[in-house]
C-alpha cells in the first residue's frame, strides 16, 4: 500500500501505503502534523502527530517521534519523522520516542516494536515507511538503497529487496511487492517480488503503462492498474505476460491523482486531491468502469504534512 504523504499547502506527494472495506468510525482516515511559522525558517513541524479518525475524532499519537532525528540522534527541525497508516486505517507505523525503534500500533490493541537493529543508524528523514493494506507487513526504505520487509505481528524481518529497486506498493493482499528498476537505455522495468524478496516476475511495460505511474498490484501478484489522466482511462496490465489486458473509461470527480490501490478482486481505489485541500476517495469497478465516491474530506488547515491511508 501506499501512504500518501502530502504537503498540505499544495497537497502534492512528497514521499510514498489500500482498504478492502469502507471507512469505519474507529479507523484512521489520515495522520497530520501541525506546521508553525518560525520566521526566517518558514513553517516547521510542531506538536505531536494527530490521528484523524473517520468519525472526525482526533487522537494524539503521543509516543511517536515528531521531528526527524539525524544519524547522531540530534533533531532536524525542518522535517517530521516518518509515519505510515495502513490502508484499512487500523495500524500506524512510526519511530517511537523513547527507544527510537520502529513501532507499529494497532488501534484498540498493543504496540509491536521492531528489533533495535531493524534499521541502521541513518537520518530518520531518509527512511520511508509503507504498510500493507491490513497492516500485516511493513516495508522500510532506507535512503536510496535498501528496502526491508517486516512482519508487524512480531517484528521479524521477512526479506530484503535488491539494491537499485524502488518500492511502489504492496499487492492487494500484502503477499507481494511491486518495484521499479532502471533498465538499459532509459527504460523502466516493473518487478514483482514475494514479501520475502524472491523474484516472481519482471517486465518492460509499454509506454502507456510506464508513462502513467504509479501502478497498483492486485492480490493475484500479476495484474497491475494505472490511471491515464489525459484520457480518463484505467489501464490493466499483466506483469507476468507483459500484456495490456484492457482500457476502461472512467468519469472521476475533480482532483489530481495522489494514490492508486487495488482494494478488491475487481476494485481499484484512487485518492484525488484539489488545491482547496479536499480529498476525494473513489472506488472503480475494473470491469465496468463504474465509479463510487467512498469518502470525501478536507485536511486540517494547519497541517504541514499529512499521511493518509491508501485504500
């Protein structure tokens, strides 16, 4: 899944985690950190991470690191520490304040701490977090190099992806991950790997697909979906056979694409944002192109950065 990290002023993606069911009142819609004016330094992160629930309630993520730490442990005031929300909104991943270890909190449940050596001592602002739809898997991108996959139930490392591959997302059921890799002659390949890191398939997609990233990967581990904004089409692509399976016309509400996630056997969910700070979440039937507005909200106006669930 993707966690959508947005600069609230423009709602533009700055980093990159889907939901099988509709919104629940006890699930997280998005996490937000407040921005405060600090004179010549501009707006800086201030206050704790806040979890905004589907009910509208706000909860403070009190044990989460707020400002990112440098490799030496000193705070870097310009950027917040990373946070990720699972697609179903039931789990949140973050750096714990006291231990500085990665933690995964289950709403209404406990907190799982990853082992102390799970992430090398690097600046926290160089770490990217992505939770699978159900929060059962956590992908940790370390700088521009390595991606490690963890089981969030016990913190065990499941696998490591080869260096040079860029994480896109988990598959719909979290059993696989989709990555991209720069190939020869400025070509980008898409790669599917098991959550343990083993290669499943690799292909060089046609320009129709490669020019319309990001992709969403279905639970079957082979069917990908891309949205072509210029033609308002959903394109389906089989990574295993390297074949375009079809193009489905869709009619969407206004907004720029921030995330696309495969959230059912024949359902893709898109997050669309407007300059006014409105998020439109739509579900698309991949066979008929029928569109349903699942959710609509406006992020807190004082937000500096927002991490929303993907699906």
